[in-house]
C-alpha cells in the first residue's frame, strides 16, 4: 500500500478519531463512538481506501 495521505491529513484524522473515540468513555457513551477507530487506523497507516477509490492523494509523493 502506498501512502495517499499527507502529514496534515494524517494529524487531523488521528486527533479527530481520538476525540470521537473518547466519547465511548466520557459523554454519551454510545457504541457509535467506536467508529473513531477508523480514522485513527487510516491516519496511523497513512493510507485511506476511500481516497484510493476516488483517486485522491494528499501525500504529495507519487502524484
């Protein structure tokens, strides 16, 4: 898998995902908050399957 996310995109995904994930422990405590795992994983890996599907690349390498 080639990276298709830039550093800013990755940072926003990780921070946003952790914020959503924290709702599973504080706040409304709904199982929907576990969806925050997805942006954390894609941000950590630097690869987003949806970006690949739509031909988006924010990485700057391999454009």
